[in-house]
C-alpha cells in the first residue's frame, strides 16, 4: 500500500505523456497534408497572376478568387485546429476575430461556385452572347458583390454576438475551445446561422444542378465542339461535388453529436480528425486538382512550377477589356 501513491503518480504521468504524444501526432498528421495543399494553392495563385491570358479571362479570375478564399480558410482552420488540439483557450475577442474571418472566406466558396457554374452555362448554351455578358468588368463587379454579401453576413453575426451581456462575465477568457459554433451565445444567432446556411446552399445547389442539366442537354444536342461541352459538363459535376462537401461541413457538428452516443471519447476524437481532413482540408484543395490537372493551360505550368520557380511578371486585370 505504501507504493500506491507512487504508482498512481506514474500512471497519471504516463497517461499525460500518452495524451501529449497523441496530440503531437494528430498535429503532424493534419499539418503535413495541409502544408502540401497550401504549397499547391500558392503555386496556383502565382500561376494565375503570372500570365496575361489568365488575368484577362473571366473564368480564371473567378478561379483565382475561389483559390484565394479557400487558401485563407485553410490557413485559419488549421490554425484554429492546432490551437484546439493544444488545449489553448482564447479570449472572446480573439476567437471572434478568427471565427468571423473564417466565416467570411468560407461563405465565398459556394457563392463563387454558383458564378463559375453560370459562366460555364452561358459559355455552352449561349456562346454568341458569352463575350458580351461575361466581361472582365462584370466579373470584377460580381466578385466584389460576393465579398459584400459575405461581409454583410459576418456583420450580422457580429451584431448578434454583441447582444450577449459580456459585461456580466468575470473574465473574457473562454471556458471552451474556440470555434464558430461556440460563439452562438444566443439562440437567435444559432437560428440565423442555420437559416442563412440553408438559404445559401439550397440556392447554390439549385443553380449548379440547373447549369449541369442545361450543359448536359447542350452537349448531347451540339453539332460542333462537343468536346468542350462535355468538358464543361464534367467541370460542373465536380463543382456539384465541391458543393456537396461544403454542405457536409455544415452538418459536421450534428453528425458528431449523433456519433458521440455510440462510440467512446477516443474514437469520437479520431472520427472528428477524419472529418476535419476530408471535409475541411480536402475541399479547399479540390479546385487545384480540378483545374490544375484538367485545364490544358494550367497543367504544364503547374507541373513546371512545382519543381522550380522561374521569374515571371505579374499582371493586373484590365477592366476595360475581355
């Protein structure tokens, strides 16, 4: 019995060491693919600014906007994941800033996919009007509108967040790990988030499916350039998959809550890590895989820049031309 306290201390220290090693392993497993995908994303962003043809083509400008938002979101999500994995508790203001930046960039993806799908729809179904409708100026205006809509959503969330009586708290230090869902301190803010998310994804899904069906019909009835129509159809199908993965990310928490009633805590943590990799990290890099591999103009440049970094001149899109 005299050795019991020492055995208990050794057991506790061993459990703490095991927990620390597991957190380190999780951090490494998630950070390595994240860094690889970030490197590819940054390479793609560099390529899209290095050639005039990319800067003066609307669909490549839209792709740049999508990659930029996904890259920022990937950096923010991985940073918050590492903070949570290290059990670091932030203050409400710091968590609020990080979470709202994440919401801002996260909402850009489905909205941008809608615009890219409509651009392919016009290109295939109305090729004679494509040059007059999809101009550089119109593209820039649409991109600004996307960021304005997402910013308005963030502002609304901040207003709901400020309704909480923070002055009654003893300290602004959070008792839970930082996440956007933890900041739903009022029930109305949670209801607003669900309604807005449902509206965005239902609208985006309808538009992408409509564009896909229209392009599919056009590809079957086309008498010329069937290859281009089929390629646009496949691109829209991949956009639909991207949208589906983004929708899955919005229902991650309810899924985890349902799974938590069936498995142990350790298994739940591992499932959460798998969800994070395949629902948050992978969709942020799917655009690179879609365009980096399938696009004949980007693929050779991507393969070349992944091995070396030649000096090229950057460019700025000219609003007055297409």
